[in-house]
C-alpha cells in the first residue's frame, strides 16, 4: 500500500467508526455494533473500500491491546478472587460444551471428517474478550459482579483457545500431537500471567519516580505504552495471546493491585514498592484514555471488514443447514456455561450471553482451517455466518436483557 493510500484508508476507518458508533448510541444501540457495521459497510462485504491488509490489522491489534490494558486497570483482583472458582467453571464449561457439541453435530450429524469436525468445534469455543468487555462497557455494566466473572472467564477462555489452536495446528500439519509441546506452552503462559504483573508493578514504580522529576512532558505515557508493547511481545514469545500482555500491564499499574508477600516475610520496605499508587493510576487513565478511544474502534471496524459475506454461497442448502445447526450450538454452549455456577438466575443468563461473541478469535480458527485446506469453501461459509451472527446479535440480546428488571 502506498503511503498516501494508507492515510486515506485510515481516515475512512476512523470517520466511519466515529460516525456509526455515534448513530448507534443515539438510537440506544451499543456503539460497538455501529463500529462492526461500519466495517461491514466499508469492507469487502458491501462497498469494498477497505481490505483487511497487514497494516490495518496491525493498527487493530494495537487497539485491542490498549483496550485490554484499560480493562486490566479497571479489574480488581481481590474482587475477582472473591468470585472464587466461578470464572474457571464458566471458562471450562464455555470451552468444553461448544467444542463437544460442535464436534458431535459435524461428525455424526453431517458426516464430516474427524479433523474438520475438530476444527469446527475449536472455532465454536472462542470468546472475544474485546467485544464482550466493550459491550458491557457500553451498557454501563463493566464493574458489576457478573462482569468480573465474565472478564476472568474470557481471559481463561482465550488461553484455552490458544492451547486448542496449537493442538489442532500440530494435528493438522504433523498428523500427530506432542503433549509435551502443548504442556510447555501452558506452563509458559501460566508463569507469564503470574510473574508479569509483579515485574510491571516494579517498572511502574520506577516510571512514576522519574515522571515526577522529568523536565520534558510525555514521559509517563511513552514509558507506559512501551511497557504495554514489551509485555505483549513477551506474551507472544511464551505462546500466550498478545492481548494478555496489555491485560497484565493494566492489572499491575492499577490502583487495585497489591502484593503483600514481602511484608509477611518481614520485609515491609520492599513491600512498599508494590503498594498501589492511586496518583499514578489516575494520571495514566487520564493520559491513556484519548489514545485508547482513538485506536480501540479500529479493532472493531476491522472485525467487520474481515467478515467478507460475499464469500458465502447464500443459495447452498448445506451452508444453511450446517450454519443453522452450529448457530444453535454456539448460543446454547455459551449460555449454558452461566448455569453451572451458583448465582441468581438473572446473573446466570447475563454471564452466558456475555460469553457468546466470537469476533476475531473465531475468525482466526476458521481462517487457519481454510488456509491449511482443512475446511472447504461451503464449510468455511457456514462458519462465517456463525461468527457474524454470534458477533453482532449478542450486544442486542444483552441490551434487551439488562433493560428487564432483575429476577431473583
């Protein structure tokens, strides 16, 4: 892409995102839906002005990493810990049930090959944490108890999805699976999620120290952004999703994160380094918010651009039959996850609905299956319909559901 073309395309994406999100918001629709529809309009599905090229995908990745940084800063680990095992149960059930049902429907309902059925089941396990969090934020529900469970479950679901993708990729390419390699990836991800917030917290204290003494402006946002990008690189290096780096950095730099082990070991001076800094968190939020609000919409527009509905053979009965069956599995498998924890019926349904969006995570599975020759055109088209509907419909369902009075 020529530089002047890139500037034009970026301007179109930014204007379309802002225009459609504003229109959606004024009509009581979650603004994220406006951004997704903007992507469908300017992308190959309709006008064809923008394509999902590497440059635009890169900007979209920056947007979702920054959004997850904001989510991390808003996440209270103590409150999340009080949820106990609930996020784990929701994640495991929300991963396992769609996978098993999807595999069974494809293998025995439609007679598809074993590897094809596994890939389709893997695609249905996805939960797009970016879309889920943005919808809850649009509805003013990000800080509710059920949202804390959903965020924890969606993060775990992303990690399980990466492991499943690595498992299926090995099976597709090498016709065998190395449990040792998959286990090593799981161990690296676990160590990263445990250690990275501590390192980021220590780095945050150093950044805060020098920011208060800097003679030129912009040190805080420059170093915080560098830390986010560095942690995203480290996350990828250990096999975790890139967005986990932004999430870990956000948790560590928030005013909620505490690490009291040093004081319990009789080293209170060291513990003070890990004490939360409300002033730092406030300055970070104030300086990072304009950047996040600029880049995050790019991600949602590019999800819409990536959904090329022109590739769907709308006259094929097989596409509609397979797609219809998988849509049922996609909705039921995620909604049911909310009923496996002890909560009010209202929260159980809200949690299940929040776990439905597939978005970019489902597209990664589907596109890998297509490029590896595992999925044929009609099967890929059916999956594209499922991903599109499970991305666009849940925000409407959540808005309608939350407009009802809570039930006991």
